[in-house]
C-alpha cells in the first residue's frame, strides 16, 4: 500500500497538521521534566487537548468547505487567533 507522498509526490498535510498539534501538546510535558517553571496538572492537559482539537477540526472544516485560497487562509488565521486569545486568557487572564 503506497502512502500519499509516494502516490502523489506531496506529503499528507492532514497527518502533518495533527502530528504538529500533538507535538505542541507534548511541549509542556517535556518542559516539566527539566524545570519547575512549568507545572501543568492533568486538567491543564485536557483543556489544552480540547483547544488544540478544536483548532484542528476548525482548520479541517475550513480546508474542506472554503474554496477560495485567500478566504481559506483568512478563516484559518481567524481560528488560530481565537485559539491564541483563549490560551492567553486561560494562562494569564489578559482580559481581567
């Protein structure tokens, strides 16, 4: 069975995207092994996992539903910006 790279000459961006989100979730787990500055509990990982899954699903929906490359980029940028705002609020409370 051939993978997408061998079949089409292009990588499977879905796998790369989801792997990137998983790697992003693993960064604090790795950092916790080296410093006390990062102290996440199980709840923190669950919340971040839900947020990253929402980003992944939102980008997947945008790629499938939005036909114009420009509009697709704008929708994906809006999804990422919303994620960053929620993350910053949860991390340090920027809106308080």
